[in-house]
């Protein structure tokens, strides 16, 4: 007999990522949609979720999650703390894909690992997490090369630079024994002067429906290395988030990353 599927409380369920995750949960062998939580002002409150009509969009997170085993949050940085506190109070694991978090938000999320299993990743794709490892290796091997990061996203994206670009910048900075908060350059305009040695430029382009391109450049004298990841669709992030949620079920409390999920060796198609 197959075990019943465990239920997911999806926060930001009406958004672009939320809808894709709800769609994929329909066919997932381990997890199913248990609650679809949206903001109070959202016009979808009270309506059925198109891919799972048995679930209705609701605004009450505490009530929605009561019957669920794990949460997935792809909402907004403004509402994230409330969402994390609610999952911590209920003692339920939580996967967070929301980006645009401040450093203090990120510390807060990490600290909540003392209470529940919690995972935050600005990019849930396999390829980007490998790119961060490779960028760190290149940063060490090509110490004298200038490192710059460029990202491109769709016209609707609300934060810049992307959480993924910052994540890659941090991988490069820490490989060079620094911190992006010290070496990051996020705007160049006007008479900027020469490039500051050791700085890491992180720049953003916006337009169209691009799900997310990231390139880490290592610019040397007479040569350059470009490491690029292109997301072809949002499905890769949604798949990663569902895989992360299945990974967190029944784990001990702690702060986890996608690297933990990838290293666990648990197959993608469980
Ligand atoms: N980690 C990753 O791999 C990854 C990949 C893609 C995107 N992201 C990030 O995920 C987040 C969502 O992206 P998206 O493209 O899906 O954005 P989106 O389409 O704007 O979706 C966000 C949804 O969250 C809802 N929301 C806002 N406040 C809420 C609350 N208090 N409770 C419940 N729901 C609430 C929004 O509703 P309203 O419209 O009514 O405010 C909206 O429907 C962004 O931060 C994005 O950068 C991460």
C-alpha cells in the first residue's frame, strides 16, 4: 500500500511561482497541495486553485497550515517574517524561495533553524547551485582576474540585483576571503573613476519574460572566462522547491541549503 501524500501549505500560491508549484504538486508522488495562502487583498481569495480545485485560496495562514506537514513560501520579503514566525509557532518545516531579503531577514531565517527545519535558497535550481561552487573555484584559481556578475530577469521582477546574483557574488567574495557587503559594487554611473581592485560588480538588466540568466565573468589581461546559467522556465525552481520540501519532512531542526538537498543523494523523482 502506498503511503498517503503529505500536505503542503503554499504561501504566495497565486503568484507566478506559486501557480507553477501547485501545478507540479498535482502529480508529485510524495506531496500534495493542502492549503493555498494568498494576501488578504488578493482577488483570488475564496476561489478554487485552477490546478487543484478541491483547494480554495485563503488568507488565514495559521488556519491553512494547521492540516499541513510542510510549508513552501514564494511570497514577498515584506511578509516573510510573519510567515516564518507562524511556521515556527506551529513547529512545521518551511522552504523559502522568496528573495529580496535584507541581511537581518537572512539572519532571522537562519536563527529560526533553532526551532524548525528551515531552508532558504535564492535559487532552487541544480545548475545555479553548481555554478556557485564553480565560481568559487575559479575565483580562487584566477585570483588576479576581476570578477563581475550580470543577471537578466523578466520585466515584473520587484528586487534587484537578484538574490541569485548576490548568492553568486558571496560565493566569489568568500572564496577570496572577503564579504560581498564590503566588495560589492551595485551601480556605476557618471565619472566613476577606475575600477577598485578587488571589487565585485553585480549588475541587473530587466525585460521581457526572461526567467533568469546569470553570468559570472572573470576578466583577465588578454583573456576572460564566462560561466553562465540560463533558466529556460520557472519549472526548475518549482521542482527544486518541491524536492526541498520533501527533504525537510521529518528532518531535525536546523538551517538547510540546497547544497544539503543535492548532497543528500535523494533522487529527484522520488
Ligand atoms: N528561490 C528561487 O528559486 C526563486 C525562483 C523564482 C522566484 N523567486 C522569488 O520568489 C518570490 C515570488 O516570485 P513570483 O515571481 O512568484 O512573484 P509574484 O508573482 O509577485 O508572487 C508573489 C505572490 O505572493 C503573494 N503574497 C504577497 N503577500 C502575501 C501574504 N502576506 N500572504 C500570502 N501571499 C502573499 C502575492 O500576492 P499579491 O500579488 O496580492 O501581493 C503574489 O501572489 C520573489 O521573491 C522571487 O524573486 C525565487
